[in-house]
C-alpha cells in the first residue's frame, strides 16, 4: 500500500511538472491492490499553468516582469530623467549661475567707473536784513575713477570669486553624482526583488502542487497527514517570503517614482558592466577626479585667494580720479553759471588699522583649515575605496561559490527525490528540506550578484562617476 501511495504522489508531481525525476528504470507495476484504492485524478491542469499555486493567493504578478532592452541604456535613461526633474539639482544650477555672475562683478572692479550726481535746491539770498535774491540752484557733477595699483587686491578678489564659482559647479556635479548613484542603487534593488520574487514564485508553485498531491494521498491514507501539514507549512513559509519580497519591491518602487516620475519602466536585468571589479590602482588615481574632492580643493584655493586679498587691502593703493561739476546759482545781479573740471591721482596709505593683523591671520588660518580638510577627505576616500574594493571582491567570490553550492544543492534534491521515489530511504520531509535549501541558495545567489553590482557602482561613483561604466 505505501509503495502505491508513493507512486501516486510521484505521478501527481510528474503530471504537474513541478518535479522532474531523474531518468531511472520504470518500477514494476504493483499487483491487484491498485484497483482496490479509490484515488481521484491529480489536479495537474492548474499546476501546469505558469502561475500555478498563485491563484489561491490572488496576486497580480505583473510587477515581476523585466524589460528586454539593454540594461546600460535603461539605467542611463533613468539617470537622465532624474537629473532633468530634480528640483535640488535645479537649485544648485541657479547657485552656480549666481556664482558666475559674482565673478563677473569682481572682475569688473578693475575697470573705470563713473557716476553722475544731479541736485536742485531752493535758495534765498539776503544780507543782514536786506533781501537780495531768491531762486533755484541747480548742480550736476560727473565723477570718474579707475584703480591704477592696489597691490593685487582686485585680482585676488577675482580669483576668490572664480574659485567660489568652481566650488558651486563642483557641488552641483557632486549632487548629480549622488543622485545618479541613488537611482542606480534603487534600480538594482528593484531588479533584485523582482528576481527574488520570481524564485519565490517557483517555490510557491512547487509547494502548492505538492500540497494538492498530498491532499489526494491523505484521503486514501490518513497516516500521511503529518506530511500534508508539513507541506502546507512549507507553502505558507514560501508564500510569506514572497509577500515580504513583493512588499520590499513596492517600497523600492515608491522611492524610485519620487526620483524618476511615473510610470516606471519595466525593471532592468543584470548589468554586466557593473559585474566586473574595476582596477584598484586606476580607481585610486581617479579619486582626485571626483567632484567632491575637486570641490574641497576649490574651497582651499578660494580661501587662499581671500587671505591674499585681505593682506593686499591693507597696503597702499593708487587711483586715477576725475570730476566735472556744473552749477547754476542765483545772485543779486542774476543767475550765474559755474563749471569746475579736475583730474588727478589719489594715493591712499593706511597708517593705523586696528585689528588688521588679526584679520589677515584669521584668513590664513581658514586657508590652512580647508587644506587639512581636503587632505582628510582624500585620505578617507582612499581607505573607503580599499574597503569597498575588498568587499566587492569578496562578494563576487561569494557569488561564484554559491554557484558551486547551488549545483550541489540541485544534485542533492534530485538524489533525495530519487531515493524517496524508488528506495523509500528518504522521507517526504527530506524532499521538502532539499527543495527549501535549493531555493534559499538561489535567493542567496541573487543577493550576492546585486550586492556586488551595488558595490561596483559605489566604487565608480568615488571616481569618474557611476555613469562612466554604463557608457
């Protein structure tokens, strides 16, 4: 009787397509007892469907579909959409443009300047108690000036503004790079959960088909109820893992929609460009090309120029000046028109400037502070690169090892199923344990591959940018 029940279960699983038993000699047909056991036909039609086992869960699995295009171009498109619609990047562009306008303003200070002053005044002239005249006094003054020598103060201020414009530009680049890394990371997480969902979907399908087959067997042999309960438990655990994966997928898509917009394109597949560890020496030299390092270097240069401008402002300066004044004044004999024209050179020599030395010292200390900050940022980034490179290498090695373990796990489940089918040396609990181990290793392989891709993306973002390998 036990052999017949086991054969019926094998036939049900084979008809469902959920297990493909190894090619073995067909067992001998049992004798007459086969006709004595009333057994219903296995529900193979439902298990043969692609979404078998999921109809009882009532889920829409369209979210687990992946795109068929080039993953690199799809990632580039996601990054492009994000940068074009990001308000934060737009604000940084405005700040960068403002810094460029400040630079133009600083550069213009070395050129000539002129101003026109017009005034009108009511006048009443009198001598003692005698009234002389009354009327309006009108004056116009045109003054012009131009710095001839200022110890390089204007030039240093222009350099300071130029470096501040570079700081703003590199800050914009750094923000764009961080945003691109975030989008790539979210897209990889989305693909990770999609592939995990596909694995758990297959696991749920197999457990559901097994439960259906055991329900038939249990009707004929109540002693197999414990196996049915274990199979139902495994189905519930697989379904819970699937639901958790789908929930994580939905959360990731919400974060991705905020950056990319709606609707989202299908998830991308594996990206070979991010599956190769970049050369460590090349990446160490590329660190200095990163926008964040370029930003702190520009900050250091700007503080140096500002310190030099402060020192130059405490030295003598020479300016070219000129003026022309015209006035119309009332007098006792009538209105008189006067014109004054003058031009010359003015020299300003600071004699007493309280706090000037402290001001210059403070500017130099700020410059030294930014230099130390730059050196610290470079050093921290280099050690971070070494850490990430070791992590990525280890993760790729873990993925390769999991592939070998996965092959052995597949052999174990095939052998376990064969021994249970033919020899009765394994229980159905062993079969379900082997299936659980196999699908767990498949999920572990998916995680290892996407962990490695995210580490590689982070390494590229520390240098020339995460979009570089995608091009």
